[in-house]
């Protein structure tokens, strides 16, 4: 004899409940794994700016939640402009020599920090933690180095762009540069895991596209049309959401090397943006 309608309903309900339990268990496991899927810190420093021919100061910052952060301050003679550099999700500050050299040639003082859990910085990375790190770096430039807010340029690459954009909603920088940055964590998940992204709860938002709607400082969005990790249209989404004044600088090459493969247009484009929107003169090139 076939199953009764009541028996079939019970079986369907049991199957649905089991599927829900499995989905919840999977979400719980993935929730715990997400930090290791997003942050890829390295502890050992492979180089210092002296190896790259640049003078620097070792810097230790203290965050609002009492985490000690390590960073470098690279001075530029006769310049009162400073760039606050937030790097991507992998490695540490010792892997940013090519970028530091470019900003040095542009005549900018630079402060670059390692987020908590990266390099010699204490703690473990998290979305809120990185924001406290950014706030500590801003306070250092304002209170210790004495820079006026209108002389500070925020720069973020990839994940660092999300950090820089959020900081720009809390302070009044001279300008904001977002390079190879994603519109949100949800958008990146949808690109790489279209089905899975619809089933899981994300632990982090990093919603840059929403943040830029709150920003009124000059914005430069820099992105490569060849970016294989953060597709170009996610950078365009940030640009479209942003307020004026804004500018889009298109690169060529991959996610990690586009800024090198797009030289000299990359360096010239950033220099022209700074000359247009950051008041005063930059230090002369050495």
C-alpha cells in the first residue's frame, strides 16, 4: 500500500527540518571560518624602507581598545601633505615597497600601518578592529605629527579601501583614493560563490558602496579592467554610488600588479588628482 497523505506530509516536514538543521550547522561552521577566509596576515617583515632607499621612522600606535600597532612613517622633505596608507588583506607593510616608492616620488609624507594581527602589530583582525586601527592612525597624524585634516589623504588598496572609506565617513580628509576596492563583501561573495552566497550569513560587510554615499571629499577610484579578483564593475559600482567630486582612473593588469603594469599612467593620474584637489605644493621630486 502507498503512504498515506499524513505520512507523506510528515516525511516532507522531516526532510525540510533536516535540511534546515544542516544549513544552520553549515552556517555556524562557516561563520567561524570566515576570518581565515578574508584575512591573510604574515608576521615576519621581509624588508624595511631603508632597503628601498627611503628614510623612515618606526612607529607604535595604541588603539582605543589598547592594541599596539606597528607602522612606518616616511617623511618627505618640505612637504606638509601626508598619505595614510591602508594595505590589502594579505602580507604586511614590508610587501608595499613599490607603492611607497611611488608616493615618495610624488613628494608625500606617508604613514603605513599593519592592522592588528599583521606584522608586528598585536591582536587579531576583525572588521571593527581594523576600523579602530584606522582611527588610531588618523589620531597619530593629527595629534603627534600635527597634520591638519585638510592635508591628509586617505589611500586604501583592496580591503584597505573599505577601511579607508569608512574612516572618511568619520573624519574630514583632504581626499580619498580607493584602489582595486570591492563594493561590499556580499558582492565579492556573489561573484566567486554565486549559489553559496545566497545561503550563508556573512560575518563581515565591508560595504564601501554605501560608505561613499556619506563622503563629500574628492574621491579617486582606481581599478583595472583586467582585475581577476575584484572585477572592474565592482569598482564602477563604488564610483557610481559616490558623490562629486569624483574621478575614475582605469588601469590594466591584474589585481596585485596593475598599479605597476599601468605605469607611468598610474603615477601621473594620482599626481594630477592630488594637484587638483589637495591644496598647496607637494615636495619636489628627488
